[in-house]
């Protein structure tokens, strides 16, 4: 079976910014959905099942990042919409042009997971995406094998073998 790619929604009114972020995420094998404003973002959020994480710009026309964040936070408490997983939390990374303390405080009140101010390093953004997905349990489990001497611990299969014998 082909591994389902992890879906990430990137929301920014600047297409150059979306393309930059998308290119870096696609290189790490994520599937990227894009929206150019808050309304389009919510449409995609409601249509698409199993979006794993949202990268959201604060300053946007029609509906800003805070409004989108607020609505997602309210609806992601509704079990019907979040059939994709038992975890109801939708990780959100906010992108902001201002290093504004008020903005950051608003973000934390709304339960923003990470806060990245522009200009930022796309590599750092991708690293933070990975870290958040691992914390929220949405990252794919690589076959984690620890081997020391003749002891092998397979964390995915929950098995331990000693010199090839399973115990």
C-alpha cells in the first residue's frame, strides 16, 4: 500500500509566499493544499478530510488569519467534522509580518501552536511542521528500530528480540 501523504493547508494571500512554502513542503513529501484568503481556506478545511496542519498568514483580505483560526478552533471541537481522527486538535502555525506582542498574545489565546514572523527560513518552517506533527501524533511512524548488541527493539511492532529470538 502506498503511504498516504500528510496534507498541509497553506493560507497566504501572496502567491509567491505560498509557492515558496509549498516547494519546501513538497520536497519533504507532504501534500500541499493552498488558499489565497481566509474564506477559501475555510472552504477547503470543510471539504477536505484529514488535513494534518494549517499554515496561516495573519494579514489577509476578506477574512484575516485570526478569524480563520477562531472558526477552526470552534468547529474542530465538533466531533462530526473531525471524523479523520480521534484527536480533535488541528495544529496551526501562524505567519505574521509584525513581531507584534499583541498579535502573539492573541495567537496563544486562540491556541496557535507556533508563531513564525516573516521573513522566515523555509527550512525552519518545515522543521517546525515536522516537530508539531510528531507532537500531535500525526506524523507517520517510521519503523523505529533500536539495536544494541544482540537486542533489537522495534517500537512500531512493539517487539523485542535477543539474538534473533523474540521475547
